[in-house]
C-alpha cells in the first residue's frame, strides 16, 4: 500500500472524507468515505464509498480519530478523569456530554464542592466557570465550531451541511422560532433573544452585568452592544431574554441652545446617550450568602462581613441564574458518573 500523508485527506462540511492522490495538488480530491452516526456524538463512524481508495478502513479510522483530536482535543480529554476528585469528574462529564457548554445552575452544587486544587485542575483542563454558563474558551476557534456542528448534525439525524456560523462572527440574527437552540449552544453560540452569540463575548457581557450591578440593578452600556456587534434594541432584547427586566428608559438629553460660532478646535465630541436601567433576574444571583456566626465578644467592624459595604466576598458571591440543563444520554461513556448529578427536589424546581 502506498504511503498516505494526513494532508491528503480532508473532512468536508457535508460529512465526506476527500482524498487527493497527488500530495502536491492543492485541490481537495475525490470523496472516498462518508461519516455516519457512531457510538457517541464525538465518535462518529463512516462508510467507505470508493473501493479504489489505496488505504484501509483502519487507516481511515485512525486518521479520523486523529483529526477530531487535533481540532477538539481539549473536549475529548475530558473523557479521561478516573483519577480526579468526584466533583471534577462530574463537571467534566456534563461538559463532555454537552459538547462544551453547560448552564452553571446545573453544576452549582458540584461547583460548591470544589476546593482551590480542584478549581486549578478545571482551569488546566481549559474549563471556565462563568457566571451563567460553564464552557471551554478553546472551542471558540472556527475549526472547532465547524467540526462540532458537523458531529452534532450527524448524531441528531439532521440534514447536512449544517448552518454553521461564519468564521469568527461574534453574533448574528436568527429566527428564534425556526431554529434548534440545542444546535447553536452545542457549537458555542447560545441563543438569547433575537441573536445567537459567541460564548466568549456573551460571557463578557454577563460578567459586566454582574460586576456593575448595585442593589439588584444595572444599567446597560454601549460597550455591551459593541462586544456583541448589535444594535441597542437587540442588546435590550438579549438582556431581557436572560431574565433581566427593564425598569427605566433613559431620559433623552435636552438639546442645548445654539450659541455663537465656535472654532473647530473647540468643538467637543458628543457624549453617548445613557442607556436603560434593568433589574437583575431574581434567582440565585439574588440570594444572600450564608453568614458565619461571629464568636462572642468579636468587636470587629460590621463592615468586615460585607453586609454594610454592599459587596460580597468572592467565595460568597452567588454567580448563577436559572437556566435549562441538557439531559445526559444513557449510553454515555461516563454512565458510571451519573450518580454525581444533583437532582433538584420538587420544592426547589
């Protein structure tokens, strides 16, 4: 069998594996195999479609595994967690199952069990514990988005090619009633309001909301719309889709009376108008932290427990709001970890 180089094979968005017999030819080549549903969403199978292909099925299988590993290896690495503490295994399991993004609320009890060493382990695995979503920033790369879109579409028996977001796009308008939200979340573009938003920029907006909130309120900022690449109206719709409620429209600034003509160098840049005021969504983000009892005779300032200052310490600050969580599949390679999932009782659901 002639030696075949990895660069002679290419995976396309419609699920075909192309082979270029001449390594010096820049063209993609001809289809020799086609992907189909395999044992899990991240482990597809394939059928050989060209018997003249000089390689073997084992060679193709090894190439396909290597290709997936090259593109989304950080996600595949979450499968090997047997030697890690239970809370870390549980978080890795759910992120693996969901292809990289899980609502934080579904993991909050596991996150509450983490110590500093476990958190460092999660960081080493490139997992970010965002205020609302837990995700892997490394999967934002265009190649990782395209591959996850292909694998999700094949696993869910949807037509190919998938409607993949344009490479590098921050957000885009969608018809929320005509799209599958699970698909966009799986490829790193959760849907809020009228837009699908790349997870890293969405996380930036969410952090700005919670960091700038005072007394359960925050004001929308122009930089949020700039981060999302959208209009102010769309920004408001996104914030409202998160569960925040607009409580005050900005008052239009009164037009200043015209005075005598000024010199060009004296002309000032007009300030951007103030945006609307919102109330934070009520939920865990509103819950008060549990205060530790002070020993009798403790005369430390009341401000030391954060109560008077209006600020919460980092280890006390609640970081999540209600969100739907994906169901794990019964044939998951992590079935043994199912017991780590926390079940909400009827009163708390």
